[in-house]
């Protein structure tokens, strides 16, 4: 396991490849980890609010590979955006997660992530960390999970999303290298065979300033089954950053809809 994790780490560092707190719990591979290969592809439209309303189109892929009694979960997104100010922005992410899939109540998951977000001025964000994931409730229609862990975060921010009046004289990029705690709670509920509601709450903070320097994120999704391989999803994501690296709004939200092809 450690060898695979190190290999993935090296591959991602060498690569030049949404919202800042990525909702990995929304991946379809979270739901189906018993098959040797499962996943989904999606295409959708989204509305963001930062400095102005921004409209985007995006495509996303999500795959899960079974490796004996472990799973390698992968996901990637690429999007292009436009605004009323005729700006052209792009964003995306690459996410890798290695997890035990033996059905244990408590398990370890390790992950790597690289992302960028032109809407918010995030040029680069790389994280590497691990969580302990506890299953609290799981039956045929309801699931509840909690996770807690530690991760390393590198961020590089620019000022393109900062209002002109709030920009300092020195507009050079700003970078952070930090260790943070990560906690999350995930709930999902099925309604018959054709509808599902899920929500996730994240809290990420500096260990020494756990209640004063933090990011909170909440996500909500309604998924409707069209047929065996096709879903239609409605999504909402909101983030509150108590101390943004650059002077952007503390609160940011994203509303999207997508068609999802599953296999």
C-alpha cells in the first residue's frame, strides 16, 4: 500500500495538471467499491458567485478500481467559464484516494489532490493526507459516515478575483504551506429506487487555531434516476473561509446540474 501511495504521489507531483474544499464523498465510486471497475462520466452546467455571477460548462470522470481488498478511487474535472465581463476562466481537479474496502466499520483512507480555480483566483492547490473513516449507520436506504484526519496543503493565489478597490499595491501571487485537520460528516438517504438525497459537511482548520482559522463547506445533492445508466443531479456547494489568503469574499457558492452516465 505504501509503495502505491508513493508512486501516485510522484506521478501527481510531475503532472502540470471547483470549489476549494473538494467533495470527494460525491463520487459515484464511494457508493460502489465491490466491483473490479466502476465509475461514471458527467456533463453539466454551473453558476458560481464570487466577484460576479459566472457561468460554466464542465465535464467530469470518476472511476473506482478494486485492488484485492483495497480500492483506488480517482476523479477528474475540467471546466470553462464566462462572465458578464467577458472573462474566460477555467478550473478543475485531479483526485486520487486509496481505501480499504473490506466492509470494516473503521478504516484508513489516503488521498492526493491537485486543483486550480480561475473563478476564485486559485492558481495551484496541492494536498496530501489521510483520514480515519467511521461508518455510523448503514442500511438499505440510509448511510451516515464520519471522518477525521490530517493533511498537508500548498496553495498559490492570484488577485484576478479580487475587486480592484481591494487590491494592494503589491499584487504578486501569495503562497501558503500548511498542515491542517480535516473533519467531515456524510449523510445519504434513498427514496425508493429513483431518487436519492445526500449531504456532506466539512470543517478544515489549523491545529493551533482550530476555531479561528478555518474553512467550512456544505454540499447538498438531489439525484434522480432516468434509467439504469443515466442520472440527473441537482447540486449546491457553499464554502466559508474565515481568513482568505487574498481579499475575496468569505462566502462562495456554486449551483450546478448534470447528466451522469454510470457503468
